[in-house]
C-alpha cells in the first residue's frame, strides 16, 4: 500500500527516488484531504532551488516582477518578453514545484486567441506548467480556450492589480452585493476549467464562503486564514521591500 506524500514539504530534490512535479491533480487531492499549502513568488533559478528544497509546492512567476525585479511602480508595464526569461530560470532551478506564470497586462485581454498565443509562449519557451490570469466573467472565453488547448489555468479574483485604476486603488474588494458577484465569478471560472482561484484582498468570511463552495482550491492573499492555499511575494515576506509592508504579511 503506497503512502501519499504531503503536498507541502513532501518529496524534495534530495529525497531518495525519482522526483516528479506537483500537478493540478495533487492540488485537487490536497483540497479533498484538507491539506493547506503555500505558493510563493519566484523569479530566478537560485531562489527557485531553495524554495523547491524547502518543499514549497507551487512557485509563481508573478507580474510582481515588474516591481521587485524591473523597478516599475506598478505591474502594468512588464511584458511577456521580460517575464519569459524569469519563468525559464525558475523552471530550470526547480525539480518538484509546479511553476505558474502570470500573463501580464495586455497579453490576454483582447481575445481568447491572444491568450492562447501568449500562454503557448510561456509553455514552449519557458517550460511553465500553468498560467495565471486576472478577472471574472470577462475572461471566461479565455479560460475556456486555454483549458480546451490543454493549458492549466489559475484564475485571480478580488483585487486584481492589472485593473487597479478602475478599482480606485488598492482596497478590499467583494464587500456587500459585490461579494455575491465574486462568488458567481468563482463558480463560473471553475466551470470554465480553472484548476484554482487566487482571492486577493477580500473579506475573510467571503473567502471562506468561496472556498467551501468550490471543488477547486482557493489561494488567499490578504483574504483570511481559511483558503486552501496562501500566496505571498517573497520579498514582502522577507521584509526586503521598502516602505510599510502589507498588513497581511506576518
């Protein structure tokens, strides 16, 4: 009888036997058994190796690289050509973690065809295992097209930094009636084929409701403690970013 390894801190590159990548099925199984897990941002091979050895199951090559790698003042300017080399380095530096690549602003919103072209580049040129995009109902055609093409998609609701100007700044999302809209968006994204949903800066009770309503994992950032996973920008977690850190970084 085989013993199921824990998702977080499970088989590392130094373990005996062959190392295999974490898959969407592993994340789904972790939700079923109630195991919570971390996802952390990563932008280079050395850091990827360290996080991989520590048992982090999912590494996100986030568009936050715009701020912490390239020095932009928001995530909006970063391009596909700037993110692909970072994603390639993270894939090379890790052996177990699933590597998820953010689709940057302007690289998928226009159409499902644009989203497919961008995602294919991340899969082929960087070796990414999944992509992440922001938005609810407006990106359902993109999610459906990508999953139909065999590309795993992580969705992102709540505060979506690529839309920060239309949201009136970095503030909590999903209060009042907006919470029901977010819940319906989450269910629609699940139906469209997303394998997980990031919930950023939403009330903890809403995040809990969404988590309990979905069969796929939720990943929280500033969304309380009951989501299936938690994600942070590692430089925020380490106290390396200037200024006041976000309240949810502890």
